[in-house]
């Protein structure tokens, strides 16, 4: 797993929802903290994925985050 810390302007739930709509599974990091993480964060899991699938997911996640930051 990799923890991805998000820009302060992005909410964890917004990233998770938009990523899922783009076919990318990311998971909330908040349950693994005693208090709300600052900055917000999501977990990326790579188990069972090929390198091309990981690369595609990272690109799609980047696109999702860029769109959220632009709105």
C-alpha cells in the first residue's frame, strides 16, 4: 500500500468518489488515524494488479485529481 497525501483543497471523500467513477479504487486513510489526517489522505492498494494496470490507475487518478482541483 501507498498513502497518498492530498492537497488541502481536496476532500478525501470527493477523491474516493470521483476515482471510483473513473474505475480506480482508492480507500480512506482516516480509519487508520487517531484523529483526522492533515493533510487529507487516501490509500492506494496494488495487490493483484499488473504493472500496466497500476500505471493506468495512477494516470486516471491524476486526471481525477486535476479535474477536482480545477473545479
